[in-house]
C-alpha cells in the first residue's frame, strides 16, 4: 500500500519518491530522490538528479537546481521578517546547480550559489556566493571550494 499524497505535480522519469511524502503542485526533474516525511509545496521547482533527504520541507517560491543535495530535516522558509505589507510577505529562494545543504539547516529567502556548501545545522540569512562553504547561526563564510574565488 502506498502512503503518499501526490497531487497536481510534474515528476520526471526515473524519480524515486518514498512513502509518507506530501507533494502538491510542484515540479520535480528526472532521476531525483525524495525521502520519507518530506513535503514539497505548490510552486516549488526541483531540478534533475537532486536528492532531498527525509523530513525536509520545501515551500512555495523555492527553486532548487540540478545535481543538488538537500540533507535530512532541511527547512526552507519564504516568510519575510520583519513582516511586510501583504504583497511583500514572501520571497523566493534559489539554490543553484550542484549546491549541497547539510542536515537540519534552515534556509531563509536567499540565493545559494552554484556548488556552494551549507554546513549542517546552519541558519542561512544572506546570499551564499558560488563555491562558498558556509556554516553557523547565522551562517558565515568559512572559505571557498578549490577553483572558486571571492
């Protein structure tokens, strides 16, 4: 028996969706993996070959590129703080191709650059440049991956 709620989604060929998952109104690319107890909301877009581990939450207005890794329990937040007028209550997040986000990270509305790495448990409150390695609460730049410069 399947224990999944999948409603009005585009899911690419070869994508594996485990049980106890809520997906509605999202687009997921080819050859992805969506772990147990994950929710992906309407309007979220996931690129090809991206892995989203269990217990993660991907809200509306989040775009995750191809070849990304999203660890266990990662939370994406689209609320703006402090609260704004009605039309500016939410902002989007973009995770560029090849980025990796460690378990239990919280991602506020930011851009995470291509092949960037976010350490486990980090709270990302500002944009992360391409190839950057960040960690902490709030996340701070530790260094750049080889081949990337500030």
